[in-house]
């Protein structure tokens, strides 16, 4: 029986409709497999995103099988001393690696990408990126890139990887899990220190048994306690983990250095050391007044030195309160006189 041209056209259209979902599923599966392979090549689980790969992701009809979190990078800005892009990129890498560590099996719900400005300028225009740092989430339901994509605001960078994790879990149905920062002391250094301790252990044990070691010297304990207190109140661990710079170069006046950075989102190393020094002064003066001055027999000298210690302590606390108010913009009204704030 002969088939008319109209019947053949209807048959062809029907076949196209039937094959379209299969083609879509195959293209989505191929892209997902390719992303998994690209992620496996990256030690931190971040995929280097270029425009051809981005167009393939956007071309998949909604709902997409996965969400995409993109970090917009610009290497030419990394050298600027007051730029926070490298530190935020580091936190982004912690988020990516922690997600893979916590989800070794079910980890295709979201992929983490890094896009370089010099390689993808048109994509920056597509997402309407005006300033950096910039992080954008492409959800599964996206149809319009500019309107449906979700931008991470400043609060998403405030606490580093932790606040980024909250942003992801709030906008994507995925459990990132705890953040796993790298150890402060690398494994190689730990092994070297362990070997050194084993080599010196017989000598150290001999010194300890005969009471002739540094651990038996009270002044070593005093100095050690002061150093531990100082580095604790100076936020040294924050500076090491966040890799915060010691100070910044003033862009308006290259001859000056910025030691105190206004804004709660960042803390410089010298800033923490300055506040830690003020705290240490107060602690040492308190120890002096409670353990040394109380034994002075001359009451006049004792009262004078205690008054001097209290004056310096109040001055140091006043400076700490002033710097805190200046940095975060919060005023402590119920506790200090109005002239202090």
C-alpha cells in the first residue's frame, strides 16, 4: 500500500517527538560522565570552566540533572595586595573538596567550577558580572541565565567556606557536610618532627629523670604561658588558616601601609597582633598586681603602682573597644561611658 506525502510527514514528526527525549537523555548522560571525569582530574574537585562547556550545560533543558556553582576568577587581579579573590577562591576550594569527601557516592547533585576572565569574557557579560569576587549558582530549573541564576552576596563570603556551605544548602537540595580544612602542620613536617623526637628521646628522658630539663624551669613555663596567651588573643590561628596578609599597601598612597582594615569580613595579621598586645598588657598588669604588688610593705608605693597599673589597663581596654567599634560599626552603649564610643 502506498503512503501519501501527508502520511509520511506525520510519521516523521511522530518519530522526531519520540526520539527527542532519548537524545536529550543521552546528551545529559554524556555531559554528566564528562564532568565526573574532569572533576576526577582536579585534586580539589573544581572544574576549569570554559565557554564551550558552559554552553553545553546551559543547552540542557530544565530541569537539569545537576546544579552548578561557578567562581569567577581573574588572575591579573591576584597580585593586588588589597584583593580578596585568592583567599575566597581558597575557601571555595575547601567547599568543593569537603563536598567530595563527605559525599563519595552521591556527588553528582552539584558541580563546582572556576571560570577565568581572560578566557571567557563573553560569559562574564552573559552573567552580567560587574565586580569580583563573584560566585553564581545555576540551579536545575534555570531557563534565563540573568534572572534565574542566584548570586552569592557578601554574607556568603563572610565566614569563608562555612557561609558558602550555608548558601549551597539553602538553595540546593544537597547536604555538603562539615568543612575539612587542611592540617596546619603538613604530614611531611610531622614525620620529620616525629623522627627527630625519636632520635633525641633517650637524651630527653635522661634529662627529665634527673630534673635537669627545660620542663623543670619555672621561667620557661611563664614565658610559654605568656606566648600562648598572646597568640590566642591575637587571632593567630585565624591568620594562618585564612592566610590573611600581615598588612596591605595603601592604593591611594603607595608609601603607606594599612594595618587596620575597616570591615568585619577581613582581619589583617598586624591588626590581630596589635590587639593581642593590648590584651597581653592587661593580663600581665593583672598578674603583677595580684602576685607581686600585694607583698610590697611600702603602702604608698603599692598604691601608686596599682593606680598606674589600673590606668594603663583601662587605657588598653578603651583602645580595644574603640578599634572594635571602628571596625564593625557596632557601639557598646550599656557598658562604657559615651565618651569612649
